[in-house]
């Protein structure tokens, strides 16, 4: 299954130039497993997200399930993930910024939640082709 997740992620990356992680339900496997590849592979088995900060951040989220769509959502600035690796050893990681956002997104997949259902309001949808415009609006 991890190999399948790896191949799917790499194919997506080749095609769209983006993609850092994937959750098992995205390839039809109903297991609580997240596969992440940033510099090196990382497997999160039966992850639990906790210590979610009260402080939130607004981000434009994307998803392999809808590659051309961006959705503005709120995510916790920091959180902690507890998980097992492939050798069934317990680990925990404190997350902030990009990683916090990414793993909240993937964790949502395990709960059957897509970023589109976390959209802040009806103006929170944009096509990737509009991204330049969004970035400009955001830097103001
Ligand atoms: Zn996704």
C-alpha cells in the first residue's frame, strides 16, 4: 500500500509539479495512513492530531482530488501529530506552518473531510490559473 501511495504521489507530482503527501483513502484504501514525501519518505500510521493551537492561519489549500481548484481555509497554526511508523514504533512531531497545514489537510482525508467543505465563504474558491492574481491580492 505504501508503494502504491508513493507511486500515485510521484505521478501526480510529475503531472502537476506539486504534491507533498497523500492519504490512503485517496487511493480507495480505507486505512488511517498518511504518506508524505518531502526530501524523504515518511509514513504516519494511525495518526492522532492534538494540541491544536487556538491561533489560526488562513491558507489557500489545494488537493490531489481537485488539482485545478484552490480553496481558502482556516487551519491551526500549530499542532502535534502522534503516529506509528512502519516498524510500529510510536512517534510524535510538533508541527507548524506548512507542515501543520499539510498534515491537517491529510488528516481530514482520514475523517472523510475535503478542503472544499472547510471553505471560509463563497469567495474562497479559485482556479489555479488565477493564483497569480490571488498572490497579488494577498501581498497587499
Ligand atoms: Zn487532499
